[in-house]
C-alpha cells in the first residue's frame, strides 16, 4: 500500500498522502484512523488505509466546475495510456503545440509515450500522420478521485 486516503471531518474525500505523512498526521493529532490494515503496526499505530481529520477543513476549491489542469491529472485522466499507441504514457503531449499557441488545457493535452511524443514533435496529429485513439476530455471531480 503506497497511499492513505484522507477524509474531511464530514467524511468527504480530500486527497491521498504517503504512509509517512499519514503517521505524522496521527502523531500531531490532526487526524484519526478511520480504517486500518488488520494486525499490522508501525510503531504504536496500526497501518492506516483511511484517515479522518479531527477538524473540518473548508475546501472552496472543490466547488469549481472542473479540476485544475496538471500533467499528473492528464496522465490520471487517460489511465496512463498513450493517446497514439497502446504503450504506457509517461509524458504529456500538446495536441496544438505550445509553439503554435496551444495552451495547457484538458482538451489540448493527452498522455503520450516518449516515442510518440518525440515523433509528433512540433506538429499537430494530422500533420504528423498520427490519429488520436481517444478524444481528450475535461474530467469531473469524481472521476479524478476514483483513479
């Protein structure tokens, strides 16, 4: 297990943190264990799966229509699949290249393997003779939390 889910005091999901960070949260008493691994300990603490914050944290940013764009978010949205071939995606490609005015937006970026990203270079997919396997989309908050 590499990440621990952190819930707000009202049991709404907030984010995931590494186990080391989760233990620090328990030591500072800002969170309590909501769900733990059975019969596994780290020091005096059970190995947490889910933590619940002791105090409610206001998250106004959650009320935006869509999550903010990020490279990690693009890879998560695409399931770490290359948008041009069946290989795993390790980079993010701009459909309209940045040198031609392309922006960092959900609909202008797609996950790509290193080879496809290099092959496409400073061209559009049509100019490079490469077809997108799936269209880029704007993810919802719930779809980003499930992955």
